[in-house]
C-alpha cells in the first residue's frame, strides 16, 4: 500500500538505498491546517523505509526547523541524501523567519545510521551567487529561488555536484527558471557555478533529480502550469500542464536538451507531482511520485505506488499512468 500518513500531508520526497532497503525522506505537515497551502510554513522532514517501494514503515522524523534566530528557523524543505566514506549526507533547503521565508539557502545534516541526524555547524553551505542567479526581487518573482539540492558524485572525476532550483539573473521574468550548479571536493566547501540549463521555458524548475541510465543522463524536474513562460507557450503551442518533465544529455553535467516538449507525466490539475526515477528490487526502473490533486483540484498529499518506466531506443522515457 502506498505511503499515506493519517495525521500529516506528504509531498516532495527523496530516496536513499541502504542494502535492500529504500529510505524515503519527505516533506510533511499536519492535516489539521486550515488550508493545504499553509503546509509549506509548518513543515518538517519525515522518514520511512520499505523493502519494495510499496509497503512502508514510518521512522522517527529526520529534521525540524531550528530554534528562533537560526538560518533555518522557519522551514526545512526539499533536498537529497547520499553516502560518502561511511557517512550519510542530507542536503536540504532552509529559510528563516527574519526574512519571512523569502530567501532560500542550502544546508547539510549528517548521520551514521540514517536515523539520527546532526546539522552541520557551518550551515548554510551553499547560497545563490549574483554573478549568475537572481537574488530576491519581489518585482520579478515571489521568492529567491535557491532550493531542492540534488547532490551527486560524478562517476569519472569523483567531484561532487549540486543541482539546484534557481533563477537566472537575466531575461523575461516568467522564463528565468534554471537548474543552478555548485561543485565541491569534500561536500563541505562549495563553489557556485553557472547554471547547467538555459532560461526561457519556465519561471522555475523544481525538485531536480539526475539519473544516468545506460548512456543517457536524465534531469527530471517539476513545474506547475502557472509557471510556463509565454515564450514556451508560443513555441510549443501546448496547453500548460502541472507535473514532471525531463531533459536528457550524454554526460551528467550536460549539455541538456528536451527529449520532447510534452511532460513525462502531467495534466491540467497536477494529479501527480515531483516524480523521481528509481531502480526497483527487480532491477527495473520505476517512476515514484506523490498524489497532488483530485480532479476537482483538492489537495491529496500522499505517495503514489511506483509506475513502470519504458525507455525507447533513442533514450526517450515514457510512463503509463492514470489517476
């Protein structure tokens, strides 16, 4: 049975494999909130484990916002987990109350067992660099986008890279969304670099994931219909949808291109959102996502069961899905 929390909504998530077990970390907030949109400001990071991506055991929460005055005393948002030298690294997004949650930064917590997490004393570790990225300007956008870090180690150079939801500092405001980039040799000291994608199609590209399958690197992201740019609408002639889209490249660092203009999984109401590719216990690839909205637009906030992924000879992905 898919992961459904009786007392909390669940939304953006990320995974870590430890032996045969799949650990899922997810954003959660109480279902008792008056409106679902308030969940973003009453958030913590939950944790569960599964042997098969279908049956889940809930574990103790991973992270909560820090006490008043800290850089992350308001929210702890989406991130990613990887293991290096027998230590687990959880990178996450934080905001503070002093800035009304408008400025996003990236921090780190570490663990030896995936259960007990300790925030790094040097947090935040990665902040937006104005040389390439838009900083807070409420005349252009509703926040300073610098969130959802997807951290991975390059298979050839062993250097660590972070892909980040960000906005370029140039171009029409509705199309400045890019995947930001930072690099590190030790996961602590980070150098911010130019984005790995070009602006133009979206106001932001949320919750990135980088997965290499065979000879192709896939960069997944999600976007709501409301952030499709005027340029994209003119270019594609497609009606905007909410869901998960992807780019493809021959190297994990790009250059990236759209395999198609149509979303991998998306519809008008955003039934499913922020999906990820994951290799199942049967060694096949699946699309794991969460249920965002009913056909009437009501928020759901539950994990969906994994959906099979097909990859054609050109590397194009497809997912058979229905709500």
